[in-house]
């Protein structure tokens, strides 16, 4: 019989056998001992964000603090909350978080969950990342501009300043070919997911109806015929508001309508991801913020508009415009997977199956279509005069870099190939160059 006090209890041990990523933990620990970079592919629900970091903290071969990068503010706070709860603590003790204008860390914090801009600022202020042993880039498949920049800076740190720093790149749909080609010596570890079967249906929208009305009708019909709460993916805030209005008159009093998008306050976003009250069903109307990095409790049904809104930079005009476009097949798969987290589910894609099969396999990384003025200012602040000398999974387009240089010159941020005194002050603010120039 085990005597009280005979063994130190690990509060996360009961979950070891139930989470798929636990099966690859020994392999991952071994890889981190011998390799500076490690790639982990683990589908949503495998436990890579809310279980694995604690195991690396307690069993990992790396000394020092762990930084866990999350792409969104709500995801960062939510992950930190769940990690802290697994230790029977509150955020700010062993586990903390940092985001723009808000942080919750303490003197005992050993695992910090940070957002992308915050990590860049930490690197710029302390290029050696003193006291940090491991940096984890989560949800890397999203290939945001800031995540690509963080990877470039971290690899530069490993090469020139910290050969003991470890880097773990985690993703739900890791672009293995691209990463393996660019990081040929990095071990790649693949974890199985944990999901129930999802029935995927395809239904084109009624051509004689407005988009928002047609989406509301299809959603209301699925709610009438099936049980459970529903997650509805829409391209933007305007569509969310209009579909919300149409749905309000089509659903019963037992259905709670919850918007979810990045511009909402953290508290409003949190209301959308917690379970519905007893006796109620929930419909979450979301942008692609809910595609991978957030777990929304109780979802069994998904309606996918198959559209997203993305920023596209025009180097000729120097302006960025928002474009609504068809999502990739990988995004459709991710969205469908949200219906199978807790029980067998249904995903209704609002397009013909033939259209879905003709969609691009993967989404383009942001760096190929973005305004690069902020990235260029960060690279120059780093002390690198030629962005091409850094490591990029996809090299920044030269035409966009030239447009970025013209803008920084116009704002008085450049002296030749270097930042001017004004440019250094602007870079230290961590804002968009235009806003920094005004401030």
C-alpha cells in the first residue's frame, strides 16, 4: 500500500494515458536532448497546448524558463488558465501569461504563455533570452507574419548567441515538406489526434437569397434536425452581425447566440467559449479565430461558410485591402474537426463538394501578401541590414520589401540602410510604423 507522503503527486498524471500526445512524450524528450529544433505535428485535441508544456517543465531536459507562443490573446490567456488549473494554481504562480497591455506573472513563474508581438519585444530587449531554456511556437501552421519573424529571430539567436536554446515548433497541420526542407536536421514527431467521427455534408447556398439570409436558414435547419450546440464559421464581423440578426428570429428561446471575433473584449470572447447554461444550446458565430487555437465547449455541429477574410497588400499603392476568399482544404478539415471533439458530430460545408475539392490544399503564409514595413523595422532593429540573410520558410517578396523601405524613408525612420534615431524610437514602441511615427 502506498503511504501518504511516499510519493510526490504530479497533478497532471491522471491525464497521461488519455491524451494522444502522451504516447510520443518519451520520443520528444529524447529529441530535445540532442536537437536544437524539434517539429511536432499533433491534431487539435491531442493535448499539445494544455498538457505537454507542463510535462516539458517537469520532465524536460532543458534548464530554465519555457516560453509558449500563442497566436491570439484569448488563446494565450485560456491556455495559461488551463495549465495553471492542472497544477491546482492560479495564473501568475508557476504558469503565467504576457500579452499587450496585460500580464500575469510572478517571481516563481517558470512557464510563460505569450502572444506574438510580446515575444518579438522580449527578443529585441534581450537578444540572448537569458534564463529561457525552451521556446515553443504553437499553432505554427497558421503561418502568421509574426510567427515567421519569431522563427527567423530565434534561429539567428541559436546560431550566434545561444547554442543551448531549444526550439519546439508545434502545429495541428504541420507543413512537413516545407519545414523539413528548411530544417533538415530537426527531428519530426507525429502524434495521433483524439476525435470522434464527423459526418461531412456539402450544401451550396440558395442562389436567390442574400449570403447572410441563406446562411441563417441553413444553420436554423440543422439546429432543428440535430441536437447539440453549433459553431458557425463566417468570414468577418459584418457577416456575424447580419447572420446574428437573421438567426435571432429563427431559433428558439433555448438557443444562446454568441459572437466570437478578435476585436471583442476578452470577457466577451470568453463567454463564447464556456459551456452553455443547463437546458440551453449555444450557437457561436465566429471568424477563423475558432479554427484551431481555441477549444469551445459542447460543440457537436459545425456550419462552415467556406470563406475567410484576409489582408492583401498592394505594393504599387502602398495600401492593404481586405479580400473575401475561399478557404483551403486544410482549413475545411480543421473546421470540420471542431464537431468531433466530444462526440460524433456533423459539419455542413456551404458549398458543393466539387467546389471543395478544387480549393487550394493549403493557405498562403501571411508573409507573401502583407505590408512588410513593420517586419522590416523589426529586422533593422535586430541589426540585420539585409532581410534575405535571415532564415525564412518563405522569403519576403522583394517588391513588398521595397515598398516597406519607401514608407520607412518617408516616415523618417531610415538613414541609409540603418534605422535613424527617430526610427529606433519608433521600433521600441512595438506599434505599426505609421502609428509609431504619429506618436
